[in-house]
C-alpha cells in the first residue's frame, strides 16, 4: 500500500523539485554572506580571505552617533504606518459597505486601490510636484488663503507626516478589500434581527459590523508586528534628501548609504543582520499571537 502511495505521489514531489532547488539557490545559499557581518570584508579577498573581527562591526554600529535616531525614526514611521494602515481601511470598508448602488461601490473600490499598483518611483515624482514649495498645488492653495509656503519634503517637522500619510493613501484601498471580505462574512440575519428591534445604521455598525470584523482586525494587527522595522525603503529613498536625514533616515536607507556608497560592507551587513533577527523574533511572536487569539494557522 505504501509503495502504491509513493508511486502515486512521486510526480507531485518531482513537480516541487524545481521550486526547492530555486529556493535553496536564491534564498538559503546567500545566507553564507551573513559571515560578512563578522569580518572586515574586502571584496577582492572574498568571504574566506577577509579578516575575522567577531563583534567588532556591531560595536562600531552601537558607537555611531546617529544610530539611535535612525532606529527611533524607523520604529516611529513604521508603527504609525501600521496603526493608520489598519484604522483607515476599517473605516473606509464600513463606509463602502453602506453604499447601496453596486456600480458606485465598485467604482469607489477601483479608484481607491488603484494607487497600490503604482511604484514609488512614479508616486514619488507626483508627490514632489504636488508638494513643491514654489509651484506645488498644495502650497498654491496655502498661498491663496494667505498662508506661507511649506517645504514639506525639506522640513524635518513635516517630512515624517508626508511619509506616513502618503503611504496610507497608497495602500489603504488594497487593505480595504480584506475588511470588506470580513463584513460580507457576517450573517445577514443579524442585521434583520437588529432592524426588527429598531436599531438604526449606527447601532448596527457598532453592535454587529465592528464585532464581526474583530477576528480579522486582530489577525491583521498581530501579523503586522513583523513590519515594525520595515518603514518603507522604496518610498523614503525616492523622497528624502540630506536635509531630512534627522527625521526620515531609517535602517534600510542607512544600510544603503553605508554599504553601497561608503563600501563599508561589514558594517552594513551587521545592521541588516540586526534588523533581520529582530524582525524574525517579531514575526514569530505575531504568528503565536495570531494562533492564540484567532486560531490562525499557516497550514
């Protein structure tokens, strides 16, 4: 019986083989490069010819004058993106659910999640034009009301807000789909019973819709813990400048500058390894919480 089962399943295992080989080559084999974090790495000497310095790169990182500011920027920007990235789609999903005309509902959905499919190279250029201190439409409106122009992309006060709000604008439409799916899973008989009891739309939303969305909200919140150190390299790289390093520099942009521009490969790898280890711990915690709170399982 086992031989028959093995012969029957052998083609399926052979189908998996190319994917496993690709995974080993492109995901696991490059992990050998982690050793660079513990070396004074010189490309011409290679991995096995560079001097081993142990935790020297990590000590150097901890002594960098801006590292704690960069870490603070990363956690703040990523945390605000996570919080607003949950709150805004929840509200929008509830509002869209209240629309009665199907073509209007579908049209609104299409319009709000279209930015998700645009790259930050494109959107970065759009934001630079919109927020330009001289010709941008936002500052033109401010000037029309007698207010001074604001250099949104050059001010340490405004730059984090631009990052957070623009990211939410880009992604909230796509995230809304998840919460709309949660709403459609609510038993319609609950709303019918509420109408019989005289509940208006507000009470139906508060006592039926929101409680019905809680499992999905908890799941999305816990799974997003792993992104606490992912503040969005693509977005920030296309928008920031040296004048806003104080408020907009994050771990990923610091790794880029130290590794590729300054050629300090060991130091940049050490920062990247630190980020990966912390993210791994947070992802593990998030999946544990998701399993305990909403019985979520990967398989």
